[in-house]
């Protein structure tokens, strides 16, 4: 009996402990539920809504890039995509892909990538089959839509460059967002699959302004993430348009004037600095880059010896040759070294120390004044002038006229060129300046390097009466009056007279380039710069002329010109890479460009 009571007490104690533990756990559970449902109500309501609702960004239309007359140089066109929703496909996906492959020209690599994308995403997520479908592809798919459930056509916008190679260098192109782009920016739009951003040219420089402000679409989803219904749609804001100074009519004419030649041309309004045309040849079709350029097309561009990917107008650095004589002439006139009557005798050579410097005309030009020296491009006259003037004054006038400078054009890879002086040589080459280097600089050779943009700017600053215009691609509503360079008008007139004679005078170096429109005259200056001298061995082998050399070793050809002569409005600089002769090749191109500008009478 006693043992039974003892067991009963133990059992009651254990029951009480268990009961107490259960009561404790019950209150803990009630407390936790109270905490979650009352104190954490807002938090979990938000989490619940986030599971129930999903939001995606809507890409706004990209702003257009226009020429000075409102013609679109970069625009958006309707784009059709073929998409596949795997869960809606009836039967074998492989069979469906095999059936549509001939219609969409899908390669085996394309099909392999599509299958890979299907395995990486949920089966209700649309997978892109092909982008930028043509109308024949769209109509064929839609006509047979009943045969391929799960295959849908989606419509959107894609960037398009209607003038292709004519505008590729200044306009640039858009491309897919890279990992590096994501590291450099946290903009929400960059996270949108398939979003394109500017990769070069003005597309890149003004990308944020052009891309606009994103919209959003809020929709309800089920537990599996499948869209059930649309809740709210907020439209985005179209990107800002960009208006340029380029006239596409002149741009096309300038490019076409080169034919098969490689080079660059820049046309400026001499009073405002507006860039009316800027071409670099050969070029490329910017549309190739929008959806990712093929390896074959990329290699064709990359390994072309005429470097179509380089914007030679602002990145090409060349010896200016005899076009630089205009700078030396103005510097000498302003310094009082020469005047209109200063006469040097050209025998075809000049001796300095133990070295002979030759004129391009081996038997010489005889007595030369400044106007005749410019007309005939006499080297001896400018050798003598440069020696008396000195490299420092030559460099000073060069910078004054815009050489050796960059202009903040809004484009990448704009080069500064080289305007050498004593300090430059000490810092760069660790040696002192020699008088013979001044002689060579006097005719735009040696260390002197300029870009076509700089040369056009230099000429514009001379013929506009000596005003410091700055070249610009961006159209201004109200431009400020440029600062005066305080050049003597009589000195400018004298240099212009020399450039007039180059084209219109008897025996001028560019008489074949005369304008033939309404009696309008132009002035200009030729330049031919040596790329590589013909060696004695090559001469012995019969290579005696520049045209006998391989293309890449031939001389560069320059011509800069302005028109009309009596009231200058347009200035053009033309470089033809390995064109051999400024007078024979570059001058006719510049003449065609100026003639087109006058016909258009651009305002």
C-alpha cells in the first residue's frame, strides 16, 4: 500500500512538471503569435505584398540625335522579337525549333543557345528566339501561329542609324550593358535585360540625357511567380533630343567626294565655329553594333589597313606640310620680320652649316615675295623666314590660331597634336633645340603634328578677320561673339591674297581646283607631307616616284580652303592619307565640298 502511494506521488509530480511545461510553451507560443501579428504586422504585410506583387521597369524611348535641320541621324524604329514560352508548347520543343529554324535563319549555335536559355529560366518565362525580325519573318510566323503554341511575337523599339557609315564616327552607337558598366553606375535601367546604352560618339557622351526616365509596370503574381493580372502602369519619359550643327546633306557630299580614298574632312562656319560636316573615311555601319557585331565583321574593321574605326577628323595626327606656311607667314608679319615687299631668292637649295635644305622645285623659284611664295609654295622663302622668326614665335602664333589645342567637342580620343618649341623638346626628348629643326618646322614638317579639325579651325580664325572661334558640334540658340585675336587686318589680307593666288593665279599650285559655281572664287593652300623617304636601294631597284611605293608608304595629301574669297563663310580642311599630292588629290575633294556648301547656302 505504501509502495502504491509512493508511485502515485511520483506520477503526480511528473504530470505536474509536464503540465507546467505545456502551459509555459503555450504562453510562449501565444506571445510569439501576438508579437508577430501585432508588433510585426506592418513588416510582414509588406513582405506578403512583395510576394504577391511584382514590379518591372519600362524602358522609355531613347531621344533622337538630329542634324541642324531636324533630320534624324539616330532614331528608334519598330522592332519585332520572336519569343518562346516553354510551358505553352505542345509536344517537343526540339521539333518546334527545327520547324522555325529555316524561317528565322537560325543556326545550330542559335538553337543551342535557345535551349540553354530555356533550362536556365522557369518554363513560363519568355525566352528570346530572335530579335529585329523583318516583315517577311513576322508575317510567316503569324500566318502559322496556330501550329506553334507558345511562340509569340513581341513589339518594341530598337536604335537605328539611317545614314549608316556617313555619321558613324560623330554619332557613335549603342550596345548592351557590360559588367564594367554595371560597376560604374547603379542606374536602375541598366539592370533591365536587353537595355542598350551609348558606347561611342555622342551616343556615349550624352547617354544619360538621351536615355530618358524609366516607367514601371506593377502586376499580381501567384506563389510560383506567374503573372496573374496587371495592377498599375506608369509610363516613362522619353529621352531628350540632341540637335547638332551638322548638315547631313553636306556630310554625305563630303564623304562621297573621297571615293575610295582614306582620309578626313572638316567644314566649319568661319564666324560661329559650327561644324557643318566632319567625315572620316572609310567608315562603318553603326547598325552592326546595336545587337552585337559578329566576329567576322569586327575582324574586317579591326584589321583594315585604312583604319575605319578611327575618327581621323579629330584623332588623326599628321604633319601639316605647306599648309603650315600660313601660320609662319602671319607670325612673321606680326613680328615685323617680313612685309609685302620682302624678297628671298630661291635657287632650289639653302645651306645651313654643313647641311643642304632643298625646295620641292629642284631648280628653284627665283625671287619670291610673300604672295608669290604662298602661290608657288616655295620652301626656301619659308626656310629663311622661319630662321629669322625662331621657333618660339612660330609656336606662339600656332597656339593663337588653334593648333596644339583640344576643343572639348564631346567626343572621345580627340588628339592635341604637337606644336614643338625648346621647352617641349627638353621635356620630351631630353635634348636642346637645333636651328635646322626650325627650318623644317617652317614648312610644317619635323615634329609638327595637327588634326584636320585643328587645321580647319586655324584657317577659319584667319579668314574670319582674326576672331577666336571654337569648333562645336552642338547647336546653340544664341552664340557669344568670339574674342578678337588682335591680328593686323592688312596682314590677314596679304595672306588671303596669297591663298587666292594658289587657286586662281597663273601657275598656282591648285589651279585645277577652281570653283565653277556662279563666279564665286575660293582661296586655299596645298600641302604634301612625306611619310617615308625612298631609299638609295629602292631607287636602284627602279622605285623613283611616290606612286611606285606600297600604299602605306606614300605621301599624305593636304588641302585647306575657304569660300567665298571676298566674304568668307566656309572653311574646309582635307587630308587624304597616302594621297601623294595635295594639289592633285586633296584639292579637288575640297573644291567639291565647298561647291556643295555654297549650293546649299547653309544657315
